């Protein structure tokens, strides 16, 4: 019988091996595109919106925090204003209101209709890529002129077909798919800290 230590080590090694295999040259190229679009949005004072459900929704809030504060403040030197970013999952009042009044399938798309403008950026986080509220958000982004990225797991679902750019982590494991979302956010955030917009006014 395995000891607890041996059991956790075995599971840990398997888990981390599966996670590391999700990242390849194709994924890194897609992350490069996202990082450059984030830099462009930062420079042009465009808004970035993130959305997701469950763990992906929590990751949206985490990544928004990193982009709003971390990108400008980290890396030493003068603190600069971060990106104009909002997680559409963050306001419980708005989420419950829209779920009740216009349906949960519209909780993100309705917010985009109110807040979004042409030239903004949407980052949709989804394991399956088939959540109706994520699909609706991407379709609404297209109508407005907002470029959409989808960070996806499993087979990518409908979102893989309709988003402007996908970062598809082909893994049939929701926890690893969610870890990949955060890792991609962290990679972009650390790259942005090294490539700050030089003409921003310090805060």
C-alpha cells in the first residue's frame, strides 16, 4: 500500500507532466499574439474584458487583477497605470440581476453591449467551449467590433469555431485546463512588465 507521501508524489508527477505537455510551439505562438494585442490595448487605452464560469470565472478575476495592477507595478522602477481591464464575473449584483432578468446565457453579452466599444478586447475562458453565455459573449463582441480570444480545453467546442483567436489547450481535464488559463495570464503579465508603455504617466 502506498504511503500518503508516495501517493501524492505519484499524482503530482502525473499531474505536472500532463500540464507541461499542454504547452508547445503552437500554443506559445498564440500566447505571443495575445500578449501583443494586450500591449496594443494598453498603449491605445482600450478596454479588456474577461469572462468565464466557475473556476474559469474566478480565473478571469485573477487575471484582471494581474493586468490592472501587476503589469504596471511589478518589475521594479516607477509604478505605471496598468491595463483597462474588467472581469465580467466580478460583480455579484450585476450577475444575479442579469441572470434573473435577461437569463444567465446573456450575463456577459449584455455587459459587453453596455460597456464595450470597437477596438476593445475580449478574453473568454472556457473548458468545454460550449457554454452558451461564452458563445453569446463572443458573438456580441463580433457585432461591436471587439476582437475575441478564447482560452479553451477539451475539444474547444463551438467557441473554437467562432472566436477570432483561440489558445486551445487540448486536454480532457478541467483542472489542468483551468491551470493553463492562469499560466497563460501570468506569462502575458510578466512579458508586459518587461515591455511597459514608456509614455504612461506614473502613479
